[in-house]
């Protein structure tokens, strides 16, 4: 699985762990606490926060996240639609 596909999975896991929605910072903290050791020592360590935002955009295209303008600014929310990556 590519590192970008992995980040899509991690974003979904983080949102699920926070009741289906969270702001970008909360998602980043969750990923760091849950997956930081996996990130260290890889090229992804240097780009993962940017790639996390890319992953959220891709998940919106897939229908997994609600559109960015569907809720409060900066909050990512699971849509309950689209193909599951779990």
C-alpha cells in the first residue's frame, strides 16, 4: 500500500476514534501518537502532515468525508457514504 493510501486509512481511523469528526490538529495529534514510530526513519516523516491534508481531500472525492464547506471551518467529518477503506 502506498504511503498516501496509508494516510487515508490513518485519517479514517483518527476520525472514527473521535466520534466521526475532529479538527485537523486533533487528527494530526492522533496520527502522531498512534503511528509516530512508523513515521520515524521514513521519508514520510518529513511530509506526513501535508500528505494527511491530501488524504482528506482524496477521501472527500471518494465520498468518505463530508465536503469542506458542510460544517465548521477546519473540521473533518466522516460522511458515512462511499466505499470503506477499513
